[in-house]
């Protein structure tokens, strides 16, 4: 497993790999060090965020959604050219191929597991039972967003 985190001190994105044997996350840029939570990974796989121990995690396909959209749009653009030249079979073949390509990509790219609270990402074989974590849930995401806003207010008042 590999952990991707954003340094709380300087914002640099850092990596910890392999996560299983790592005890510390160290920022390459500013040297910020933070102990990780080994208890976040149990025998049953990933249980919580190794960075902040939040059990609310969500999964997402580890490929830019813009890429999927790009494939569909390019397929559409090419197919309209064939359509213009009255080649319906070629038109539908192009549409079909781009849809297939998108589908194949979607099913072959692995998931990335992301923490609602700190947005740390865990890649690799996280080992948890299928369905343990769900795709992003707006209600849960909103709860953590509100929490971040409150924390920000408190910090500003304290400063
Ligand atoms: Zn840093
Ligand atoms: Zn976290």
C-alpha cells in the first residue's frame, strides 16, 4: 500500500510506501514528521485513514475523470465527421469503440481510497472486503466540510 498525503505545514504532496512497514510520514520539503497509525490497517485490510484514523473513507477510480470524458468527446467528434459524410456504420463503430474503451479503462484502473477528513489517499492492495468503502457520499462529505469550516473559524478567532 502507498499513502499520499498533503503536508499540513507546507502543503507539499508526499508519499509513504510501503505503508505496511512505515511508522512515520516525513515531508521531503520541510521535514515535517508525523507518526502514522498502524492500527488503521488490521488483518482484515484497511480500516481507517493511516494519517488521521478517520474511519470514513471513500473509493474512487484512480484515473482522471476528465480523461474518460475526453475519450467520449473525441469519439463523438470523430463520429460526427463520419455522420457528415453519410457513413452510418463507421459512425456507430466509432461511438461503440469509444464507449468500449471508456468501459475497459473504467474496469481496469484500480480504486484509490480517500479520507473524508484529510483527503489522504491510499493506493495498492488495501485488502478490505469488497464494499467496505463506498464511492463519495455527499452527506458525509458535507459533514467533514462543515467541520473544516468550524476548525478554520476557531483558528482565526484564536489568532
Ligand atoms: Zn512540508
Ligand atoms: Zn485522514
